[in-house]
């Protein structure tokens, strides 16, 4: 702020340079979302984050009135947890076993955030090709309380993908191999304020193209 300059050693950039990608440049410095505070402080070998606006208790949130099925206790907790995390600016990982309803729980939470609390306006779902093409569509059409969700499946040829993106929807479902294409295509117009990754393990390789592409837009979500 006072005009002085300091020469940073190359070692500093090799160790901490990637952390700059986790924040947004402001007039006073780099602003981090709460989601990344732990990762940054761990990298800086400091103590765990303190005084974060995060409630560890999970308070039950009423499910939408249109949900006729009785949620099992773990489904109610999963739904409440996802909504609560989003309201506090955190991301989360729903790691239930196969067949326990992760997709329907997630869609119910998205429905709540879109139309009950209005915390989310545009959602991107990233999934394996077959799951992106069939599974999410099937779950949306299966449950009566999700019938108001408008979705587009962004797969196929480039012409078909562009056409899907041009249509107005609440949820856009894309296969994970096209994440790099999507980021490059949308550029600064990437305006999804919630991203769901189906099978998160496909993003565990931080040197992969899909991971590096997604990290370019992650601070905007």
C-alpha cells in the first residue's frame, strides 16, 4: 500500500504459488472462501482455522412439502447437512454406500436451495458419461417433488452441447471428460454458483486436465 516493493524468492512461488489460485484478488489482497481456509493454513503449516462461522451440529431442515416418501434418518441428515453447508459457504462430500439415494438426496437439497431459500440459481453436475446421460435425468423424473426442476444434458457433439447450454435450465449435467471444454468455452461467463461432482474420485489427480481446468473457475462457485 505504501509503494514499497519486495523481492520474493523463487522457492516461495514453488511452495505457495498454487494457493493464489484458490482466492480472488481484491484491492487489499487475496480473499479466500471459507472452503479453502483449512487447505491454505495446512499448506502454511499453521494451526487449524479458528473462529470460522461453521456450525458442527446438523439441524434438521424440513423437506419440501411435495416429498411424499418418508426419508430415512440418514437421508434426512444428509439433506439437512448439504443445505446447511451451502448456507455457510462450505463444500462437502456425501460418501454414502451405493444404492442409498445420494442422487435423490442431492437433488432434494438443490431443489431447496433453488426454490425455498433462493441461495442457488444455476447448478452444474459433473458425472461419468453414462451417469450424466441417463441417471440424473431418471432421478429427476422419478420423484414428484422434483418435477419443477428444469435440466439440460450437456453431452454429445459440440453442436449439441452448445445448444444445451443455450437453453434456460436450473441444472446442467455434463460428462467429466468435457469439463475442460466447458471451462474454455464459457471463459469469464462461467456463472454456476453450485457444482456437484458425481464420483469425486475422478478428480483426485491434481495434475489431470479436468482438475486443473476446474480449479480455474472454482473460486467463482
